[in-house]
C-alpha cells in the first residue's frame, strides 16, 4: 500500500494507470475474468463492473471458436422462420 503523500502524487496515479492497463490487456487477451480478478485481488463482479467496457476485439476469435465447435447459434431471422414454419405445419 502506498503512503497517502505518494498515492496522491503523479507516481501514485501512474501505479494505478499501469495496473488498469495490465488488467485491461489481460482481459482483451482472453484470460478468463475469474483468473484476472484473482491476480488483481478483486472479485469478478468488481472487476467486470470496472473493466467490462474496456474489453474489445474478442468477438472474431470467439466466433471462430464457436464455429469450429459447431456451437454458433442460428441468426435470429432463421430462428423466427423455423418457428413460423413449424407452427404453420402443425396448423
């Protein structure tokens, strides 16, 4: 823990900036939030409340992983069409 005079100084702000940058990078690199929270000494809800807005660029990789596993959900339009078709056939 930093003494109050150091915490309030530019050095103290820089320490927080470095911490914020590191946690954001870990989340953007795809490290699970539970692991990042443990390393940061936070709970997952506190971590995500602070850093979820900073996570960026993971969607293309997540889509590739879901497609490779065959787990990518159908687009909403296809789900609606399938649902309507099933209702029409049963009527």
